C-alpha cells in the first residue's frame, strides 16, 4: 500500500489520503473534489463507479459518508496526467558512479511524487534514465536519501542501490554530511558571522500546514552563517547546516530578521528584480544548495560536490553589485502551491 510510509523511490500508482476531522460526514465525491484538482467532478464520479476509488481498501459509492481516519485511495493510470512527462524533467548530473548520482537540481522541480505531481519529478526522470541505460536490469533504481524544497536549487544526492541507500541514510542521520547553502536575504545583517540555535516545530496555529516556526518546545536546530556581500537592500549569506529540519534556513533567516528574498512562507513573497527591470529576475525563495561533503557509501573516501549558482540568483547578484536597488514585482507564489488548512 502506498500510504505515508511508502518508498518514495517507487513510481506512485495511487493517490492516498486520510479523512481529517473537518471532513467527517462528507460524501466521498465531495471530499475528492476538495482534494484532487487534476480531474473533473464527472471524471472522479466515473472512477468511483468503476471501482477506481477505494475507501479502506474497498470500492464505495459516491454518496458514501466518510468518517475521520478513513483511508481514501484514488488509483492512478498513466493517461491521467498526460502533461507530466518525466522525459521533460531537467537532469543536470554533477557526479555519478555505480553507487550514487548527484544532481544540480533546478528550481521548481519536485524530488519525489507528492500530491497531484505523479510523474513529473526527479525520481520519475531517473527511473526513465536508468531504464534507457539498461541499469534497472542490474538492480539500479533511484533511492531518495535527502530532500530539497521544490523551489530550492543545487546539490542533491540519490542512491542507486539499496546498500548505498542504507549507508547514506546512516551518514545523514549521524550528521556526517557537511551541507552549505547560499541565499540572498533581505537587508544588511549587523554581524559578519554567527550561530543560530533556535528549536523548530510545525506551526499548528497558522493557516499553512507546512509552515514551521521557532518554538522552545521544538526540535533542536543549529545553523551557522557568514555574510559574503552587503548591498543597500539585500545581502548574500552562506549558511552551514548542523541539523536538517524542514525549512530550517528559511525559518532561521527570518528569525534573524533577514528572511530570504521572495520567500512566500517566511518573508515578502513578491518576485524581485533590480531598478530598471521590466521583468523580475527571481520568482522563488533565494536559496541554493551550494556544496555537499560526505563519506562515499562504498567507504572509498569522501565526495565533495559543488553546484554553481543558477541564472536567477546570479543575475540578481549582478544587478545588486552594480549598485542598483531591489525592485518588487507581483506576488505570483502565494496560494499556488502551499497546502492550506481546512476550516
């Protein structure tokens, strides 16, 4: 069953969710309309009629009243999402050997299937790559061992075998990996370098379900930073992660008083450019995984992989270095991809 604990390296074959308290008593077809935006109501009702929607692993009628905790599974066919072609997902390989593949992840690309994104992720693209090369016949498949947010770019490592996956999971769990990020932040930090120790927890009271916050009762979280450049409206900062909490750099930067540029959750969500621009240069949070250093899963020394800044972040830097101020454009991010709480 492809529920919460499914192997994210495997192609998604069904969309699964559990009924929440606020959905208790809803008809099955109404709950699906609220959850699934990639199919029409008539299509969903047709799926229900032919047994393509399961409630607690059993076919059900559209009028079925749901109860909190019910598990709903919508079976997915390849033709359901014709616009999601794994062959169109960009793959920029920084390093590859028999155990691992290291990518320079482009912004806007998801690592693994989630929500309505079933086929257009890096994992799907790698499955296709390995199939075409004949490696899948030798037991090679992509295994997720770390994650980057959809709109974060940079170094991302995936295992190619189960043995490498286990070894890399041990590396990350024991904090043996050195992870360095570059970010453009709002304003000018007062100090040249520092350490942020602020525990993080999910923001249970906020409208956005994936949002995190600094909370004394949260998980210990430690980030070091150094300011590389200061400009009138923004600064380039290098962050070193000692823990790997969700959105850690984004929350810690905001906690410092200098949120990332164009961050829709923790800062000003508007796209940015520089004075004189007719179009924005940056339309996502200004965060890039610059470098990853970690022991090779085979035991053969260390891997030290770097990814150059992508065009949007480097172009913004060029404008700021010319002495141009920031220019704000419209907010094209908020409400488009974030998961909001149901009321």
